[in-house]
C-alpha cells in the first residue's frame, strides 16, 4: 500500500491500472530489437557499449529482468548517453568507487545532482530514475485523421507509465492542443476533446469522439501526442527497463539537449575548435580572454590562415559554417586507419570511424603476410570468385560505413590475423551542423603545429 500511495502522490493522476490476471500475457519488451540493437546513431555518436551490453543481457533473459539495477551501472550508462565521457581521459585504471565519484560530480555540474555521495552498489530507486526523466517530454506523431468516428491511436509506450499526456491536431492552421476529458458524456459535437484509455497490457491509447459526443478531426488532419515518462510500476528499476527507456533515440536526444546541449557550429566556434585541436593556443596572447568574440575571431583567423586554412578570412564570426567550408578543411586530412584484424571467417564486417560523415576516395588494403595489398570495391559480390579480393561498403541506420568481405566462395575472406586498413576522405555529416557533429572527427586529426627540436646536450 505504501508504494501505491507514493506512486500517486508523485505523479498526480497517472494512467496506470493493470489487470493482474492478464499481466502474464503482456510480455515486457526490453526494446532491444526496436531500440539499442538497431539504434539510429547521429553524426559523431559512437555506439553506447554499456547500453549494448545491458541490452544483450536483457535479450538473453534471466535475472536481469527482475533484479534492481545498481546505481553505479546506471550512472555509467547515463554518462555515455549524455556524451560526457568525451570530457574525461581514459578511466580504465580507476576503481568503481573513483569512477562513480568522478561521474557523479560531472553529472551534478550538468543539473543531475542526486547521485553524489550515494552508495554505488545500492539499487537505483524509482524516484531517482523519475528525477532524471522528469524534464524530458516525448513527442510522437500519430499520423493523420481518417475522418471517421471513434478513432483510436496507440502511444506505443510498451507498458511504461506515462503522465502529462497531451494531444494535438493540425487541421491546416498549425497544431492546436485539444482538451483531455474523463469521458465524452459532457462533450458536444464541436468539442475538441479526447479521452485517454489504458488497455490490460498497460498500453495507452488516445480515443476521439463521434461528432455527436466530441469532435472528429477533419480527414487528413495531422495528429501528434506528447507525454512524460515515469517508468514501470515497481519500486526499483531493472536493467531491462533502463535499456528500454534510454535506447529510445528521442529520449536520449532530449536528455542531451537538457543536460549537455551542443553549441551551434558558427565560424567562430569552429575556428576556436581548430585552434585547440591543432594545439595553436600558444600563438594567442595571454590576455586573449579579455577580447570580445570578433577580436578573438580575427586573431584566430590569421593564425589558421598561416596553416593553410583560409575559410575564415572576411567571414562573419556569428555565421553558420557551411558543408563546403567544412569539406575544404577536411580534404587536407584524409583518414588512414587499421579498422580491424581478420579472424579468417566468412562475411566479416569492419566499421569505419566516419561518425556519420559522408565518405569518398575510399580504398581498403589487407596485409596477408607480405605487405598491404589494395582490394577492389564492388557493388555486389555475385560475380566474385573465391580468390577475388573484393569488398562491399554498406551504411547502417546511423550512416556509419561498414566494410564487408565475402564468404570465401563469393569473394575472398581475408586470411586469419590479417590487418585491414582503410583510407578515405570525409565530406560532412549527413545532417548539418552543430559542434558535436564535427568534434570527434576533428579531434582525431592532430596536425603538427610546431616543430620541436630537442636542445643540444652539454658535453663534458
């Protein structure tokens, strides 16, 4: 009883009543296939290894579906979701407690201060999980009105408890919020009302009227809903539930915008990013922090121009960087990297570090013992033989490129222990542009800014 009282005090009137007799028939979805495993990664967004690992355990079943998640595990995953891991050096040598303390301090600085000073291995509580999610509003497009009576639209909440659900209709004049009612008893034919119902599996549905009791949206009207997430009804939060919620790209994106927003990539921001990446800070005056944005931009533009980067000369520091300007910088720094080592098996795949950027001038070489030998890029392996040194390039849902080899019958499989190397140029992220879109790409290029000559030793 104590849990139920807390539940309703926290959320007010919540959409959550479930038929215990039917609960066994409602399969709890971990969201692995729909979420983490097929998660659409944005530009410069690497796979969240911790979330993938949790998704794998969730998919395999067992205790993970029922055992509360440790606070340490959640902080680790949340840290990666917010992309705060980029701000720290490697934490491989830290103890769990040291890592937790460091991560919780940084989270506190971003407005999530509930984990500092807490026991790392205690279970994550429902209140803590809800506090992290409370500022996040999920928007869902529901499609179009059919113009028929008693239309029903599911929110696909997968049994998660939601609150502050709102419904919007665009009949040609922009989205307008309709009024939520308990039922249509008091509704008139032109009343812009809707009702929210919950089925026996905890799925929330928006129900519309019949034009006698509640208005029917005009046929073809755009419909959408928004809501906030509480989670499930249990007191503690399981690893499977965290996977389900945080693998939702809309929720993850909203969390980043709330707690770790990215700067718009203006010319001034990009110039400053290049100065830091190329280690040219020493060429700035010591009192440069006193300069205004335009003065600093002029200084940095001159320094970068001496390095052959002239896209900033005469430009507006507040102007947005274009794809063409970014391409001119990236052209001079082609990527060359070993993308993996062959295990000798058929159908091997290696992901490029293109971070959602468009690639071109791609070549792939394999060293099967003597030297690197360039292989041939093909559109299909159907005409390839077992000796054909061919490969394919495919894009995943996040526009990350994967190099794929054959099975030893259609296309040669690289010999076991053979390093695979790729060389390519980058154009621009698929969707332009904010600072996060380029920072992980640019930061991998560290051109030598100054030649260092060791001092002449003193001889006795």
